[in-house]
């Protein structure tokens, strides 16, 4: 397997012309399937760019701890934002009032042009706006969890020294491309051998031969077939 190119990979490496060529190779047509193929090929290209980051990490264990701390910090902040502090709640006209939450909601609504913060408090708009903001914190929390999980795979793959270390980024992208092929064609993964051309063949092999070079892995058909013949659990373990 050739190493991944260190140049930046952009999601638009899969041009419309390239996608049409890939679709023709695997006999895919129709607007829905073409849209599905186009969207997910470009999504995989964007994923590949992120996976490159894991190749330059020197101390994944420390980074994993940092992400774990990020999750804890997000949890702590979310709990704080959802809990009224002791001793601040008051009663107005025999109605309980939570000034901590109410003032936070008011301040968020007051920063939005065209919104009356007092009316927003009464009709629930302020609470919804505040929920959108806290949703961003939860998105960061989930991102930290995913990053930590990916690092766990990276750490596990590195056992036994660098000689046995798999190309984690390649394996992830390779499997995603195969899954996309199965989705748009309805066919299972597999390969064949052309004795006439004296090389590996089959629609999946030709599809991967087209898809991999733009992502940084210009593999031969025989190399692709070699990876296809490995069980998934070995490729991704």
C-alpha cells in the first residue's frame, strides 16, 4: 500500500465528470442514485482530510485524556446551565421565579435583532434560542467522544510497533467506499481476475481504482484485490 499524500485533500476532488465516470463504471444511473453517489463520495473525501490528522499524532494517549476532560467540562457546564443555583429562586405574586435561567434566556434573546426579549420570555422564544446555544455545547461534547473513540482505534492499531501498524485512515476510507458501492449498486463486495489482462478485475475493483487516487492512494488493481480479500475484521482491527 502506498502512503497517503501529505497534500491537502479537498471535498471537490470528485468532480462531476469524475463522478459520471465512476457511475458508468459500476452501471449506476438515475437522479436519485447519482445524487446519493455524488453526495457520499464528496463526504468521504471530506472525512479523508480529517483522518489525515491522526497520522501526525505523536502522543494519542495524552490527547485521548484531553478529549475525556473536554467531555467532563461540557457535562459540568450543561448541568450548571440546567440547574437553578441554591438561594437565588424567588416568588413573585406567589409564582416561583428562577432568575438565573430567566436572565440567561433574556440576555440571549436580547442579542437577536428584531426580538423583544421580554415577549420572548413569555412566548418561549427565548428558551428555544437558549436551547439552540446549549445544543452547540452538546455537539462539541459528542465530537470529543467521537475523536476519543477514533484515538482508541489508533492506539490499538499501534500495538506491536510501527512495523505492524496499519494505515488507519486508508482502512476507514476503503471500507466507506465499499459500503457506498453496495448501497448504490445493490451488489455485494467481491473481485475477479482477468486472465486476458493478467490483473484483478470486476466492477468493485474498477470503482476503487477510480476512487482511491483522488484521495491519495493510487493503488493497482491487484493491490486493491489484495485488500478486498482480507476479512473486514482483519482490515479494521
